[in-house]
C-alpha cells in the first residue's frame, strides 16, 4: 500500500495508514477466508455467517471519514426528479409520523432533511464530516449530533424514523450503531437504509473491479441475507429488502483514479437489465425498511 494509492487530500496526509486486524461485526467470529485483494485491501468472508468485510482495515478509518468524507456527499443541486422522489418517500414516511421527529445519519448535503423540514418534520442529523456539518448549518438543520451516540444526543425512543443512506458500509461496527438506532426509535418506528449489495449482478460481472469495492471507505459489504440477519439480531422485525440497478461501471470510487470501461458481452443489454433487476435480489443497491415492533 502506498501513499499515492490511498491519499486523496492534504488532510489525509496527516493521518496514519496503519492497519488493524478486525473481526466480523455480525457474529463476532474471527474465522474468515480471503475472497480477493484490491488496492492492498483484503476482502474476506466470515466463515460463520457469510458477512463480507475488509480485514485488516485502516486503523484510523473513522478519522479519514471526518476530514475527507468518502465517496459522494450528494449533488450540489437537485433535479426535479430527485425532488419528486424525496417527496414521494416523505409521503410514505407520514405513516410513521407520531412524535414528528426524524433523524438522518450521514445526510451529506442535507437535501432530504431540508425537504423534510419544509413539510413540518423536526429534523435531526448525525454527521461527523466537517464539510457536511457546515453544509447542514447553512440549510438551517441545527439539531446535529456530531459525536458520541445517537442516544446520548437525543434520548431513548425519540424518533419516528431514522434514515441512513449509503452509510452502513463505511462503519467500523455497524451492529453497535444499529443497536443504538433500535433504542432511539419509538415502538413502531422505522429504520430506512440503503447500502450496496455485494451479491449483486454488477459485482458478479465486474469482480473485484466493481465500482463500490473500495477498501479504504467501504469496509463492511452486505447482501440481502446478511443485512436481514443483522437487523433481526438487533431486534428489528417486519424487514423488507428491495434491490435495484445494474451497471458495468468499473470506474474506481475516487474519480482521480478512473480506469477505462472495457467491453463486456452484457453491455448491449444493460438498460433492460437495469429496468428489470428490481424484481430480483441482485440489484446493486439495497433499500431496506425495518420496523421496531410495538
Ligand atoms: Zn460472521
């Protein structure tokens, strides 16, 4: 592993690239098997429960998230279609609206919370990235938990809905955060999350070159089976998992290291696959709804 490979900003240069051995966040086992290595990061599969994760991972992984953020924080402006999608989602979330409090963990540019606030929700954010925190303040999202736990920032059973979009794959210990989320939701409250699907057709076709495999950022990689196991273990019931999207992009997650897309026999069919894969469990984005039953 070299500095050139893993550093994306001058701030990152101040952080150590020391690696640390870890274990499975789902079942606690240390019995893992190497699947492949990419850019110096070993991607392993837990031999007990099947979870895929990066081991060893960067010791200061969380600090990297704080200063540089990872991947996309979202768009600077929303399209009409994106606004409509958020409105549609908020309309569905009205079914859970009793306390009128919603929390988004890792809200990035804060568009979802801004629109939620417009329609009357008391909006909360949990965010560690310094740029994102400034962004939220500019959008008048002022209930921001910047450190500690969800509960220490907001109290037990205080939210109707907790949303976590493309965040869980960045966490060192997803199970610990999900337990906090469970305790922070009121009975009957909803956790809504999205994450990439390691068992997707896009990943099978692209192998280790799959765009979302980026061991410095995405350190825990779920599929419909493992996310369902983890949510049940934490106590959630009525878990609904959908998947969507297929693409052949092999561009690395960091745009400065883009590699050329090669020809693939599925390329002529990619649009039709993209439109129909939502009827299967093999789309590369998972959208998960999990209820804390009363
Ligand atoms: Zn495991």
